């Protein structure tokens, strides 16, 4: 018997059309149980009856400002006003722990929005204080004092401060307004319930005991790596100051009481060879005569990163690090484990004292933590018969006149020139592990604190 495929196909098509038509009618039919146009807004919110929330409807955030020392662990949601017909996952009268932000879901029909609720303690601090756009104040936050040193002969009666405060704070006298600093001046910074007074003292700098030098004309113009190092020195070493190499060349810095000059030279991508050093450090080489005179008069130098090229220009052997490289800050490498260099045979050296050490690796100095981002900027001496001209450590000592004090993989990464009757001392640190600045991360500092301690040890060692 012959089957009529055409008839069967026609019947199937008609059936399919009928089903689709039914579905279309059903989809277009209004449903009283499916509401799409509900308004899901938080109109007002108050905590503990007196702290209203600042609502950003675009970002859907609510920030509540509370006093500086207020306990945010048990706050009451005293007001919560929603758009008509809406409900929320939090209710008025509810007790909230707001140590961490809370999510609030607002629902109206079948539509919802989520808000993030957080508290912000009133904070009134001065973060930076700069005189005449050039001279940076050292802030002692615990004592609420700021000290600024300016060159001898500066007119203290009319100086203009540039002041950076915490967000939302105001300061009086105001930033950008000339002040008379002949005597200390009180600056009051206020943010809602928080208020502090900082006493600012400006003094003429006769002669620093420790000097951070850089190519930049001012401290504010230093790159991130060098700025972090300089800021530490000015905040932690008494009678420390910043000066540019141009200041040295012009003779505008009194070095009569200076016991140590520190230069920490960074360049994204590294400096490899004397040619690159000379191209990138022309300002420093213009002050070579002054640096040489200082060194030959018994002055001491701390030279870190690519500044370790300098000894060849101030009277030491014509040798510079032969194994150098570096990455860019923007492309810094994230380390999976803490990095270290080796101090075998040198553990009693002054630089390596009172550091945070691994109990089972007491001949290793760790300087960064897992997750830390580092440029691995290195200026070291390769040791070996394969290349570089230094077959072994003894050959290196004879050629450079220096003493090795720390090691890497087939490398000397820290060394010193001992003082003599003809000159002072020099400490050089060229390890890629010696790093001050990292792109912001959530990594807590543990081994990285060793960088500051090594530097403090070096400065104290040179100042003896």
C-alpha cells in the first residue's frame, strides 16, 4: 500500500501552526503574577538614629559616616525608606555588624536591585605637606607634628604650603595660602567629628647628617621606587634631607656634617653597561667632582640598585656591575614565594643583623613576600669562568678592590669598599631582591620589612 507522505506532512504542519498560535496568544496575555516595572529603590537609611546614609543611586552604594572611634560592630537600622511596594532583605530595627560591607537586596514584584551598605569613620589627617612646591615635610603622626627643612637664607615669613588631607577633610590655614613660618604654625584638619591639630615647624637646614640624592630637581619629582626609599629616610633618620645632584654641583648643600650620602637609582627596564649609565645619570656625573671630594675627605656612600656604577667614577677601580637587568613597574613580576639572597660566611656583618629570618635558612636574607610585585632590577657581578672576566671571588676582589658581603646564583650582589686614610667607605647593594616600591597589592609586609632594616643597618654602619 502506498503511503501519502504529502498528506501526512500537511497535517503535521497545520498542527505545529496551531500550537505556535496558541503559545503566542498565551505569551501576549497579561499575567497578574509577573510584574516587571516595580521600583526597587532605597530612598533613605539611618543607623543608630543619628547617622544618615549617603545614597548613590547610580552605583547603588550607601555610605554612612560615623565618628572616628565609633563601634560599628552593633549598629541599629533605625530608618529604611523604600520605594512604594518594595521590600528589603534588611528590616528596620535590625542589629548590624558593619565591620565589613553588607548587601541589601530590594525587591518589587519580580524585579530587584542590590545595594552595598558600608560605614566610613570620620578621618582627619594630613597626608602630605610641601613648602613652595619643593620642600617636603616629615610627618610624625603619633605626635601630630610636621617638620620641614629649607635652604639657608629662605624667607620663612612668606612660604606657601601645599597640603594633602584625607578625603572629605578641610584644613586651616588653607592649602595654597602663604604663611609666616618664623615660628611654628598650628594647622587644624577637620572632618565631621574628627579633628586634629598639627604643629608645623620650618627650619633652615644648615648641614644634614644623612643626605638622599637624586637626579630629580625635587623630592616630589622622584619616581615611585626612589620616592619610597627617600620618604623612609626622611621619616626615620635624624637630620636627613633630600638634594639633587644639581644642588651638589652648584655647591648649595653644606656637606660639612654629612656622614652618609645615599643614592638609590631606578630606571624602568634597567641600566646595562657604562654607556647606558652615563646616558641616564648625566646630572650625577656633573657632580662627580663634589662627590669625589666628599668621599676623599672621609665621607661615606650608600649606593643601591644602578647607583652601584658610581664607584668607578669617584676613584675606585674602573669596574662596574656586569650582570644587570630590570622590568617596568607597570609590568612588575608577581612572586609566588619569598625571594632571598645568600649571606653564607657573612652572617655576622652589620648589614644582616636583627632581620626577620627563616629559622631553617639562617644564611638567607628574604626581602619580599609571596604575592609581592617586583621589577627584579639587578646590578650585580657575575662570577665564573664562563663569561664576565671574574673567574672566582678572589679574582673579583683583586680587580675591583672591594669586599663581597652577599651572593646570588653565581653572583656577588652586595659589596663594600672599606675606608682608608684616603677616603671614606662605600656600601653597594645590587640585588634584585632589594626593592622599595610595589604596585598596590593586598600582600601584608613580613619579609619586606627587611629592606628598611638593612638600609637602617647600612646607614648606622657608615655613620660610625
